């Protein structure tokens, strides 16, 4: 058995909200309409799941909000053959900690969102490799000051304690928590999310298949 064969799996959790028109990607509605924004969100969730599976690191779980009851989530779980769970209560940090603690192996676990189409299987493998080298944590910073990926080998709620989620200081505040814990962590290349109307042109131009995603978003809204 080789060292690669003996390495523990690194599970990946994909965090996603239900693709409900009027509640998903609302800042994109002026350009896409409420239904189109929800449809694009659903397509981005599917892309994130496919990317996680393509990384080949371990089991993939779709972790849903506000719960796992939406038919879209059940279809994704069946189509991709992955586990489905609800995010549960608490702020974003509490929900991320609970998900990572639930699935982590000796090799840790990774968690990604569903709105970063620039994220690739190679990026996920680089994150897992950082944990395999003995790091306590790994992050994929986002241009908006948050992060598109978090990976923990030592899962502790203090990492996310008191972070102002959605603020441009989220990554900086997380670094403060990591320093206080005296953890070793790695940071990967900075990526970007699809959140604002101006991100749509970037999606079409800079992401393989991005133009097709935008065209498909003009189709019918996901089923309620």
C-alpha cells in the first residue's frame, strides 16, 4: 500500500441555501430577475458539488439551509450520490463548526460555499495537501474579505467565535483567532464570489462554462 493509498480521506462539505426566487442571490435580481437569480444559484450549487467530487479527496456532503427539505436538495443528493444534511441553527460560524466536526477524519475536512465558480478540483487538492503537511487549518481567501474555503485538521469552535460574517474583515478577524490559538495555517490564492451584478461579466469571461451558466439561468426557475 502506498502513502497515497494509506492517507485518510478528506471529506468536503458544500454549504448551500435553497434556490428560492426572491430569496437566493437577490443582489443579482436587477440583472437576471428573481427567478433567473435563483436559477443561477442552483446551477452554481451543482457546479460546486461536481467540483468537490472531481477532487477525489473523500466523501462529499451537501449541507443545506434553511433545512434539507427543498426538492432541489433531494434531487442533487440523488443525482450526485452524496449525503444530504441540514445546516442547523446558530450563526454561520456555529453551523460551519458543526458540519466540519461531524464529517472530519484524521485528515481533517474541507468546507466550501456554492458561489465561487473559480474554485477548481486542483484548488481543493491543494487545501487537502496543506492539512496533510501538518497544518491545523487552511483557508481560501475571497476578494471581498471573507473566504471561499475553510479546512480544519483541528476542529474547534473558537476559530469562528465572534466573527462578523459578511463584513470585509471576516478573514482578518479569523487570522486573529488563529494567532490566539497558536495554530499553523495556510492560505491559498485569493478567489472571488458571484454576488453582485458586475460579477456576471467576470463569470462569463473568466470561468470555463460561465457563459453557459448565464444562458441557462434564463430558463425556468427551480421547482419550489
